[in-house]
């Protein structure tokens, strides 16, 4: 059984918005750093944004600064990625993942486990 499940992806026009959800089971999200990553077709997976156990946030990708916001709803045990002003280059599969050993954020993909199945985001007219 998956411990992280992403949802909220879909097809959106440039300039539009989507809110991705990362729902956890079997563990409490507040105990871990949770990162959002994305992978465009033919590209390597890259870090997008992260929220630490303490609630501090980090945006790794310069291209999304000012447009994407990560947040956490502890009551729902869910982490969100609000994506505004979407661009075609934002297209890809978006994943959330749990930091294996740390409560703070790391950009290294090897420091994360329990990856979700991913949710497809397509930005096009």
C-alpha cells in the first residue's frame, strides 16, 4: 500500500492554476520534511519545493519562485503545492516524497523515500 498519494494534476491553460495534494497514510507528515519534485518528459527529476517538519519552506527551482507555494494541513495529513501562473515548461509528472532521515529539507533525491505514484500536470492551450 502506498503511503503517499498525489492528486490534483490535469490539463490547464497557460496562466492557469492547479493545487496538487500529497496525502499521507501510516505516518504523520508533520514528523518529516516533504518535498515536491517533478519530471518532464525526457528530463531528469528535479526538486521543486519542500516543507520541513517545523513548517519552514524552501523553493529549489528558481523558475517557480513567486508562482508555486507549498503548504501543509496537519489536520488532513496532507501537503499541498499551489501552482499559479502555470507555463508550458511546468508540464511533467509531479511527485511528493518523504525525507528518509531528516526533518529538514534536502535537495538530494537520494534522501527521500516513500515516493508517491505521481500526478500528471499538462500546461497547454
